[in-house]
C-alpha cells in the first residue's frame, strides 16, 4: 500500500495545484482534498471531501481514509469568496486546533507539513538584518494573518511534543508570487499607483509559486539520504528587492505618504475593496523583512528554481503593463536622483 495524503485548503489555487502535483508521486496511493467549499478547479484523480476543519468531523475523515500524511495549507491571509476576516481567522486558528487534535488521535498519521509564513518574525525598526529560524522577533505581530501564523505555530509545537512519533515540518514562506498569486501583497502590487511610506525603502523577499509546490513535495515525502524534512524552515528565493525597485519593474508610480497618514490610507483602500492594507502589511512596507535560507538548503535539501528578482519578474509579466513603461520610469527616477545629488553638492560647496 502506498501513502495516503490529506491536503487542506484545496479550494484555493495553491492548494488545488499541490493536490494535482502530489498525485504524480510514485509512492502516493491516494490523495484526499479537504475544504469547506467545493473548488472551482479540478483536482485530478484526488477524492474531494467537503468538510470544515473547524469542526470535529475532520477526525472522521482522517480515520476513515487511514491518512498517514497531512499537508495543512488552509492557513492564509486572504478571504475566499464571501468569507470575511473573522472566518479566515477562525479557520487559521480554530481550524488548526481541530485538525491537530484529530491528528493526535489518529495513529495512522506519521507526517505533518504546515504552510506558515515569515510574517511570524514581524517587521520592526530594530530588526536584525537577516532572520534565522531561531531569531526571536523584536515585537510580536499584533493582529491580522501574521498573528494567526504565530498562534498556529504555537499549536503545532504543542502537537509535536505530544506526538513525537510524527515528523512535523513547518515551512515559513516569504511572500508568494507568480502569475496566479492571490495574496494581499499581490493585490497591493496590482494597484495602478503604489502608496509607500515617505522616507522608507524596505527590502523584500519573494518565493515563486512553482518553488512552493516543489518544497511542499519534498517536505511531504520521505527524506533523501543525509537530509531531514522535519523542523522549521525559512523558504525564500535568493536575493532581495527594494520596494522602489519593484515599482520600477512594474512601471507603476509611487505616492509617498507620511507615516502618520498611512493608517488612514490603508483604511481607505480596505473600504474601497482594493487591497488588505493591515497594520502588519504597513510595517512590512515600512521596515521590510529578510530571512536566511541556509537550513532550507543544507537540512531540507531544497534549492529554489527562482531568485527573488525572477519570481517578481514572472509575477509582473502576468499583471500587464503599468501606467508608465518601466524603462522610462527608471530613467526618470535616476535623473531626479542625480538632480538631488547635484543640488546637495552645490549646497556643500
């Protein structure tokens, strides 16, 4: 008998895509896709079970199908359909608690993979230049998806202590981008004009959705020789991009906003339904965040196929041209910078 893999959050494109990907693994016999709503996309040969992980019925699904591998992808910051923020938070936190409780009681479960986020580190002015998996945040996220992710990881650590026989792998993804990206940051980059925080140019990291599929496959499989796929791992493409560089590459002008007014701008954007400009999102676009990925390579054995810049370029191609051609925008910004530098030199002389 091959492995039986259960994947949560399959109504989202990322979850549905992983279901179709993991079916191609030779050692996988069956794949069970679970979500509270029926997916609009196909799941290949997987069996779909309509179940809400916030309810105890998820335990019956694990038992009935003798699931040995659980890939928990229903931890997200973006509402699906008509679901609001409160439902998303309940699914993230209460749903994870119920799922872990069900896994604890299921003797067949031997491997658990959890999709988390580098947002657990927060974004603060005194942050280290690079976060490792063991670096504590300077200030814990105060709300939104970032706080959900912190709570989720806390429950996962508790589960790992109670079931030491289960291999537990937590993947902390940087911002996921690609042609089909569905996230608050992708919505932000899709705005015709990008509001930024005056005086700040944060460093950002991205991971391509194709690399997300591959690292999930590695984490949910038996470890390769000399490698381990249990523990907590930062997942991101090589390199960083400044926010100003992303705007240039998109061909989108920026509107610098004084920090005290940023919250008001975020509220206006949320009211217009354009993007999720939560306080944590604002902190990211103010202070940025960069993580180290040494353990991803040396312990998990995963090498991303896309750098941060390449992941962003693929995302940008799928969004179409901006208001200004990137080349013209870049030349204009460079000329303005030269003018400012020349003016400062004259003042000093």
